[in-house]
């Protein structure tokens, strides 16, 4: 691998600049789209046209190789940029691979670890496009996310029976996407539209379109974590812009008044939406998640397993999903993995603190805070996932173009 060619004045050399602004963005878009397809969960859910499980998993998992080929085609010289975020993630992946050889099911565990390493390798190949002022990778990601949401909306219109088959929550009827993931994509798309509008990156009509389409989709999924994470992420991103943008200050005051009004008028409806017909005990236990977490920490483990974990699993315990990044990290990667996960988030927050105020920092903060909130009840960093992809996206937004030749 070669270092990124940089001129003495800090600008990217003409050869690479012509490729990044010419035909390569299409390859980068396709590579990013393949990465996102690779992490789409394929579950046995009702859809309009039944898809065999083997075929579905072959399509999603097989696109990792496609993403690698496309990323290599976009970056044929193998140019890599330094990244503390990807460096820590690579160290974690290598330790996870070593632990996976001692897993109860070593073949599956090693396969998952190799898939994680492949996923990180594609991210490394895309680092020449990190730190761009036009936020190319963010635009690629949002296009892919909106494409997914359009397919979900089309499925709901064509086949509403399958789209709302699971407890009346909106899922994918053309491709089996669970409601929680639809809620995640809708929250990221809607929150990004708001933050980009606050930064004056997109006009009001595009932001309004994002809210009008993404907001109802999010509400129809009844995904409480996504709503909370989006709200907190937008607030923190807006706070980073508060003193430099009049629009942010005006919108904050108007938004606070509007929230108070909506909560006061629609208290019963909002409570019914949030409760989802559950009993108070279920809500207090986070839909049974806390029982699984308690069982995980009560289970006997060797000292090595407590420190380094037992290798990548399907993030379940006793046949039940763990649904927490931090608890899953403890199971698969031990306290070492938990520490690395914390370090990854801390590095991104420190980078955001040191980054100049603007769209890149605001969007990065939105994504990092969103993933941090979601990590309590979702598995985000342990294995390839949309959350991990978006944290890498945040790292790309905070990256700085090199001011001298690397190497």
C-alpha cells in the first residue's frame, strides 16, 4: 500500500484529485451501497415475494466481496490514510479473530470474525475520500438509506398486510427488513435532513420533504430507541452550531415551544404510541432485555473469557437476543472489547471537540450521539452493522486532509 500523494501546499495531488472528482464517485457510491447491503439483516419475515433464506443471506453477505472489489477499483493504488478509529477497530478485529478459534462453534465464529476484518478492509480502502468538504461519503450513505426507505414505502403501499404483519409495526414487505431497522434508517434520514438544513447545506424544501416522508415512517415502526436517539442527536448537533448560526437559535426556541404544545395536546396519543400495549413491568425491563443482561453477567466464565471474550457469536444468550452493544461486547470480546468500544466513541467525541464548527462536525456529532444512545438496546460495534458503518462515516467527516506527504 502506498501513502496518499500530497503536494507541498497540502492539497491532494492532481492525479488523485482528478479520479476522486471524475468517474470514481460512482464506484465509491456503489462500494458504499454494497457495504450497506452487506449489513442489512435478513430475517424470516413475511414479504410480497418469498425469498429463500439461503439466497437472502448469500446476497447480503456476498456483497462484502463486491464492496471490496469496487473499493479496490476506486482505489487501485491501494492508497490508505491514517485513522485512529480504524486502527483501534482493526486491533479489536484481530483479537476477536484469535478468541474465535476457542469458541464453542469455531467455524461460525471465525467466519464472522473474517467478515468483520473484510468489512474494515473496505473502509480502509475508502479512506482517500475521508475529510472531503463536499462530504461525499455522507451523500453516498444518505442516498442508499433513502433508497431503502423508498422500497419500504413501496412495500407498504403494495402489500400493507405483510408490511404491518408484526404487531402492526412497519417493516419491509419487498425485502425482509425488521421494524427496528426501518426505524433506524428513518431516524437517520430524518435527523440528517434537520441537521443539514440547520447548517444551510440543503434548502428548506428538501429538509421538509425528508421530515414529511421520514417522520411518518419512523412513527409507523413504533421504534422508541430510534426516536430518542434521533432527538438527542439533533439536540447535540444543534448545540454545536448554536452560537454561530442564527437559524439554529431561532429554530431551537420555536422547536421547544412546539414540543411543549404537542406534548400537552397529544399526551394520551403519545403515551399509547410509546407503550405499544406493553405492561409496566415489560417497559421497566426494556422488553425483557434486562433479564438477559443479568443472566449474561451471572453466567460462569473463565478469566480469559472475561478479559478477551469467547469470539464472535450471533449476539444471543440462551436463545434470546442480547440487544445491547456493551453486553454483547462483553460476551464476544470481553472487557478488552468493552474498553475498545468506549475508546472508539471517546476518540470520535474528542475529534469532534477539536474540529472546527460546521456541517462536518454537526453531522458527525449527530451520528456518534445517535449510535451511543442506540447502543444501549442495539448491537452496534461488535460485528458489521449499519451502526458501525455510520460510526465510520462520522470518523470520515471528522478526518482532516493531510498537510504533508504521509509515510
